[in-house]
C-alpha cells in the first residue's frame, strides 16, 4: 500500500477507544503472474484470509451487493457488536474480490459504496467510518449530524 494509506489507517485506528479497537490483518494477495484463473486466486486468498480471522467472531464481507448502511446505522451496529463482546472481522477482497464460498460463510455482507473503490481507499474509508460510528456512540463532536 502507498504510505498515505498506511498513515491514514493508522491515524484513525489510534483514535479508537480500547473497547472498540481496529486491528488490520493484511493478507498477501495471490501473484497475478501464475496463469491461475480469478476464481483459483480467490480460493487461495480465501484460505489465507480464514487463517487470520478471529475464531468465533462475526465475519462480514464488504461487497457491492451487500447491505447499504448509513453512518447512523453503522454506529447502531457497532453498539450491538460492542455490547455482545463479539470480535467482528470486516473482509476486504483483493483485486478480484472475495471468494464466493467465503462470502457464503460470512454472517453478512456490507456495501461501503456503490462505486468501485481501490483497495487502499476502502481501507481508509472503512477506518474513518468506524471512527465516526464510535464518535456518535460517545457523543463526540467529530460527527456533526
């Protein structure tokens, strides 16, 4: 990732409180020079993704066909996650997206945007929205409704 992606993600992650931390678990994408099909690469990437997912956690795939949440809806969802004490993994796919079988095993799918966004931008945008969702829960002035 470009330096600005890592820097922006880290900035939002450090703002989060101890009871709602953001942890990035980056998974190496499959090399695009092996002659494998997109489906084969997605399946290989899915195995690596599953290896770093929290056991017993809630898995949510980011996908263009996922549920569209407002920022307020996301904040309410975050409250439920926090109150349930359950780890939540928000899965961002690689260049070819997420494996279909992995998406079926997820507890749901969320749409961050109807636009196609580059992976780094999604990482930053998601971190910002999680911080914004927390700020709503905490009555912090960051979010001005």
